[in-house]
C-alpha cells in the first residue's frame, strides 16, 4: 500500500486496524502526513460507538491529531485486522455515507441510493481466516470486509467499491519480486542468457499464499502449521508440495535445488566425477 502515498500524501486518511498507534506509525513512516484512526474519533466523540468504551490515555491526544478528527476523510485504508469490529465498522460506515467525508454528516436518502460512496476504500489483506492457539481458524480482515460490504449494501442498496492488496493478488507478488530483484539481482550467464530464478512461497493458507504463488508462477509449499491441516494436497489450490512445517519446507527446497544443480552438470562430467 506504500504506492498510495503519492496520491494521498497530503490527504486526511482514516487508517484502520492494529493495536494502539502501530498502524498510524506505519502510515506516517510511509509518508502519509495526515492520519486519523477510529480510536481517535472515538476519543473525541464517545457516542460514536456507545457499545465500546474509549481507551484511557496516559497522555492527551496531540492537537494535530485532534484536528484530523474534524477534517473530512479523503480515503480509508485498512492496514491490519480490526481489534474492535463494532467501533471500526461504525466509523468506516460513517465516512462512506457522509457528505464529502465529513464525519457526523450523512447524505439524503435519495443520495445514498443513487450516488457512490463518499471516499475510496483500500484493504491490505483478503484472508477470511487466520490461525492462532485456538484449535480452529479465527476471522480475519476478509471476513471484516464481508461484514462492511453487507452493511453498506443494506443501507444504500449499492455495492461497496474497494481496492484489495495482499495475497493472493498479483500486485503483492509483483512488489515482492521487485524487492527480490534489488536484493539479489538475476544474473546473466557467460553466454549472455538471463539465468532463470526459482522463487518458493511458503504458506499455510491455500486461498491466499498458495493461490497467489501459483497464479504468479512461483513454486508453492503448503505447511500444516496454520489454516491448513489436511493430509493430502488442497483440492482447489494444490501446492507444489505439502509439508508439516517451515523447517520441512526449507529442507524440501534445499533438496530440490541440489538435485537441480546435479542435473545441470553435463553427463560426461558426472561420469568423470564418479
């Protein structure tokens, strides 16, 4: 989502997700100059979500952040999973149906059903579930998005428009590839031919990690330590290989690369070596 900074550097952006100011700090590190969070909106307007109590602050909210609460929201960016779905859904909906992004205002009934949402919306992840210590997967940002879509549809009769980042979308893999190319450029051999590089993706979610890697042409390794726990391969998004954990995945990759190197050696040299 860093690429959005060029467009929204000077805009007032509602940043959603994470604990405390973590996502705010990331957004500001990217270069966004005006950030507001649902938590800060709740601090200023406790009645915005009466079912949640504003968190006590050891230090009062800085004046520049108070000013952002009162400015129109020009974009919404969900950086991470919400830690307070009720509050965050409410504040996001308030911005989406507002007049020009100004919180505390709302379009007329006719406008709600005949015009587009008031601000553009971006999500950093589309995973429906994630895995933690609980025996079965927990809801993730994709499920949160589904809730927002349904509420917006019920309120306006319109489909919510948004841009998705993260796995399995190609833009994420394209960015990762550009980083890999900077860290480890692809070499040109003495014959002038560009050496093909194999990229391995290790992940636990068939619908995100594996689907994205397969779609981008990378080799995919599915581990059984998270969302996926089946015995065989996934029936919809089969991986290149299925292993128990990351250590096994790394061992599998090393073994395959050793075999590839052996196969690249001319047969006469192999015979001479043995």
